[in-house]
C-alpha cells in the first residue's frame, strides 16, 4: 500500500484528501504545516507527499529546500490553488516530482501519485544498485573436482532453495565467499542482490552504519542519508564475512534483525523491515570464542542452522589443476595475453606446494605468472613458489634415496674413488658405505 502524507493548512481540504484517497486504496496521513511535516518525515517513511505551497510559517518551497535531495524523501507532488509558472518552476527546481492545480480531478491525482511512487521506487533501486556495485566485484566461480568439492556442491544443491541461515567455516583464502555466492546463485533469491560485508574491515560504529545505514547528521561526516546493505539485500542474500570479528554490542542488534527483519538506521527512530537470507563465514572456532565471552551463543545458534566446512587447498590437491587453469584463463583475458595452457612441470610444482594461503595464494601466483610469462605456455620458470625453483634447477629429486645416492656419488668423485676417505666424510663406516653402494647399484670400478 502506498503511504501518502498530505501537507495543507486547510482542514476541509485535508479531510477531503484523506477520505477520497483512502477509498482509492492509499494509506493517508495529514498535517497542517511545514514544521510538523518535517518532523513526521524524520520519524516515519512515506512514499509520496502532497504539498501545498502557500502555508503559514514554513511554506512549501521552504520545506522543499529543507528536505533537500535526501534519498529518503518521498516523491513530492505540489498541490496548490495559487498556481503560477514561477512557483511551478521553483518547486520543480527544488526537487518536486510534479505540479497539480486546485481544484484537482481525483482520477488525475491518483494517476500522478502512482507515477510518483514508481519514479521514487526506481530511483531508490538505482541508488541501491550503484552502492552495491561500489561494494564488491563480480563473484568468482566455484571450481574443482575433488571429493570434498563434490560433497560441498551436493550440500549446496540441498540447502540453496531454502531460506535457512548458513555458517561457512574454513581457513583464510579457501573460498568461503565463493561458496556463499554459489548458494545464492542456486537459490530462489538469485534475482535479488547478494551483498557482502567484511566484519573485520571497519570499526564498530562504521560497521553498524554500513550494515543498517545512517541518517544525515547521525555522526561526523554523515553529510547525507545512506542506505545500509540490509536494505540493498532486501529479498536477496546478506553475506557476513569474518563474523567472529563483529563487536559484541553489534552482535545483539544483528540477532534482533535476523529474528525479525526489523532495524533502524543509525541516528533514526524509524523502524524499517526487510526480508533477507543470512550467510556468515569465519576462519575461527566460534565455540572457543563463546566460552571466552567473545561471541554470543544465541547468535551462533541463529546462524549455524546449516554448517559448511571448506577444507584447505592442501587437503584437496585434486582441485589445483582446475583452479590453476581457471585463473590462467581469467588473467590471460584480463591482461590480453595469449597463454593457452600450463606445462606439466609447472602443474607438478603447483601440486607439490602446501599452499598456506590456499586458493587466494594460488590465484596470486597464477596472476603473477601470467604477467611475466612470454610464451603461450605457462612454465615452471614463471612460478614464484619454492618447488618451482627447485624443479627449474633440476635439484628436486624424486625420493630421499635419490638424494642419498647422488650425494654419495658426489663425495666419491671428490675423493677420486677412495672409499675410506669417502666414508669418513659421510660419517659412516666403510662396511655401511659398501652396503649402500650395492643397494644403489654402484660398483667399485665406477666409484
């Protein structure tokens, strides 16, 4: 139902507007002067305002100037019996949507109110989309073929169509946000926004403002009203990354929001309501934080309806080739490079590395390799990981036995085949050296 605020100093006219527009299905409230209207606009949300120009005290033009270009302002339709071209132009210049003269035709007024409502709705939608584009880049793909990967995909297929909260756990860089975006992409909310907030990136006050928005003047540098990401995410999905870093005071407000969908912008008394699905992620053990008093147990239970554990990359090495080739295509296109594939030696080096930074580190390594690669095949010499340099210098032996055999041969060469001298250098007796020579197939003549 469209909420209309009628602002006029004539009581009979206010009663008539309320009666006729209510019959047409609008929710109508009335007020007699500009000061009262300004107070009501600060305390409640309206879609459309019908504004008289000539009023005692604060007139219509003054009220328009006072409201300014605040995005929360309703669409203003100037409705007056003192119609002149000058007042119409001035009203439109100060933000009015349209201008109708008294006496009005009811059907015409209804059409203009509906148009004004749609105009405001589209204006807000565009603003929200602009804010969302500024917050994040397009999500990456969820890539892999390991057993763990397939298990996660199977679980996502089961939970995505529901509205249940999800808690994702995994080391930093494992791809928790990509899991969250995959849930959103497979959900019935995928036509609505996916919005993300990193709880570790901002101070408590700024996190609250980013999450719930703020009113103009709510704090220093709050020069205009700002929508929070919960409003951006309405009908969509809200992703709270690093949820363990959320301050305790804000945890209580988040819990109330998740339970009811209701919230207030910072500096406002208005209670607003949205419909979002919550997905949270952390690289910490929340049960330990609960015991130490660092995390609310009720918020944990509210979020942890569905739990997904994303294993580190070192535990799912089968995913490394697919991920590496995915990042190769991504950065080859981004950097306008013609790199078709990755050499077997480079893939072996990637597989041998332990990846403490997980998928994020792998992406960084591949991005750097694409930048410095001068051929159509990304080689081991392009990789900036320890295993790569070992392979490149041909000193990466296939086993400990090969290392031992090579070292014994090197010492025998340096001692010109003198086994007594060689055994002393190696720190073993001559019999042990003899047995090792037989084991490695090194005869005395070639030693």
